[in-house]
């Protein structure tokens, strides 16, 4: 059985939200934030929120203040980092803490994970570079996380296909998936199978990090 809870907290840049789905017997907590083009209702965050608590992992989704305020344009990285830190600081998990996010949220998690005491980072659809601009790489953020990091990347992600990542990257590749980690309606494997790969890949990474 899982339970859902929601709370709003102040940050230096306005109020943000924490939406939590807890597990009865948690052995880890995964904190996830959204990207620059959407909110905590994005498909991949919803999939993990439904799937992981049944496996003993509590999931907390962080809604940044700009989304809580209804704005459409994300602020600069320092504002995102400070907002994420202020919101995560309200959590007091009694189990190992992991942080992560999708796209721009994955970058935030890589930049702030170690300072927040996370034992690992889950980077969903990490935007290795802007589409069509591989020379403008963000690989330093990924490599500089300072804690073990899992990248979950769609095979067709224009922000960075799996072969573009360093060979040392711990990665789950979702076949046929785009930047939203979605596949076409007639794709094989289909969306349900890809979603299952997402949950299984993240669960396996977390479990190995805590020695289960």
C-alpha cells in the first residue's frame, strides 16, 4: 500500500511544492524534479511515481517555484539550483536519499546531488547538448555529479543519443524512445514495455546502491 501527500514550502524565489508517494516499508527515497518544458505530471515522472513505491521506494516530486506560480519560462540555472535545494532541505528521509529529474531537472540533480547528501543521481533524458549542436556539450555537469549516476536515455533523443555519452556512463537505453521517453503508437516494444524498462532500470540502480 502507498500513500500520497502534498506540501508547499517557501524558497528564495517563491513557493514550490513537494508531492510525495510513500511506501509502507521504504528502503530508499527518490526525489525527482521536472524539466524546463513541463511539470511534475510529465510521463516519465508519473511512471516512476506509480511503479517504484510498490517496490519499496518512496518518490517525492519537486515542483519548482516558477511552475507553482504558473509561469511558462524556466529561470536561470542558479535559481533552479537554489530552489531545488531549499525544497529538498525540508525532507528528512530515514532511508538512503537519491535525487534526479528529467532534462533540465537532471542537470539540477547532477549539480546539487552531492551537496544534498544523495547517494546517487537518476538523470532522465539528460540533455547532453541542444538539438543539432553537439559542440555545446554539458558532459561536465554529468561527469561532475560526484556520486554514482544513472542516465536513462531514449534511443532517439535529439538532445543526446546514447552513443554520444562517455563510454563509462551507467545507462539504461529505452528503444525507440524520444526526449520525453515515449515511443510511437505502433512501436515495438510498445509504451507499456518501455515504461516497465524505465521502472526496472531505476529500481535496479537504486537497489544496487544500497546493497539490496
